[in-house]
């Protein structure tokens, strides 16, 4: 799959794919609760990135980017948990885990370059 260059679009697609993934999981108590957490954090990656683009200054930009990166790390945690507990869906979760790690790395590079 070709990833869009536009990071706002890419984070949107990640949040959307997380929601699609959650729909495929069995409706167990842990999947429902962990899925809710993943929905929140995956959406926050993009929402905070968008806020960063509407920065009020460099400090605000870096702050928002760090929140976005923190939400990416949280998304990875929930994805890993769901991944381990739902082995039948590993193909879907593997691609999401790869994508969130890519997004985290991109955000880290932006933070590093902006901080200099």
C-alpha cells in the first residue's frame, strides 16, 4: 500500500484502519475495552498533529508534536495487546503496528529538527 506523503491524511487513515481492525475482533470484554482505548489514542495522533500545524509558536508546535508522539506510543501499546490476544487477526494488526512505528519515527524526526 502506498502511504500518502501528507501526514494529516496518513494519520487519518491510520485512525480509520484501527477502527476497521477493531470491527473484526471478537466482542470479548477485553477487546471492547482495549479497542475503546485504541480508538481514542489512534484518533489523538492525528488530531494533535493537526493542532501542531495550527501552532501558536515553536514551543506550542513542539508540545503538540510530543503529545501526538505520546499518543502514537499509547496506540502501539493497545495494538500490541490486541495483537497478542487475537492471533487470528495478526495480519491486520501487523500492518497497523508497522504503520504506528513509522508514524512515531516521523514525529520524532520532526520534533528533533524543530527543536534545533
